[in-house]
């Protein structure tokens, strides 16, 4: 499926060439890396047309917290997969003893989920405190 055609007034059909020195080019390159612009040309168009340029900022102090959140997410996903597998085995089991075994095993997994969610809520609380300090 092809891309829809742009209206005539939205097409970029006028060419403007600009030469800059190395210092200006380096400044534009550095600014482009900090923005959501994909190229220096896009950045230059936004500057010329006085459009808003969105600067992206990464808070390095949050790296540890974000890694911990990603780890909790990964652990919760693994626990969820285990619970689904045990539920399937519970439903396919024949004896009551086997079902009791899977019930106990699944209850243990739910306990692990509770621990991870408690840790997650503590982290979210810390993030909330940091966020509210900045605003």
C-alpha cells in the first residue's frame, strides 16, 4: 500500500541552499542530537519556520531506578508465564493430589508477585517524590 499524497501546500518543493562554517555545523549537529529531529535539514526547517523544537533530556540519576523497574517487569512476566503453565497443568491433571500440588505451587508464585509489586510500589513512590520536587 502506497503512502497517501500530500496536499500541494504541504509539499517541500522549494530548494534553499545554505553554507555554514564548521563551528555552526557542529552546533547544529549537537542540537539535532538533543532533539526529536531526524536530520539537520529538518532542524533547519523548524528553525527557519519558527516551529517548536522538542529537546530530549535524559536524567542520568534515574538509570539505576529504571534498570530496577525493567528487572521487576521481566520477573513479573516470568512469574505470569509460570502461573499460566501451572494453571494449564492443573486443568489437565487427573488426580486430586496432583491438583493440590499445582495449587500450592501457584500460591507460592502469587506470593512472589506480591513481593515484586510491593517493591514496585516503593519505587513508584520514590519516583513520585523526585518528580514532585522538580515541578
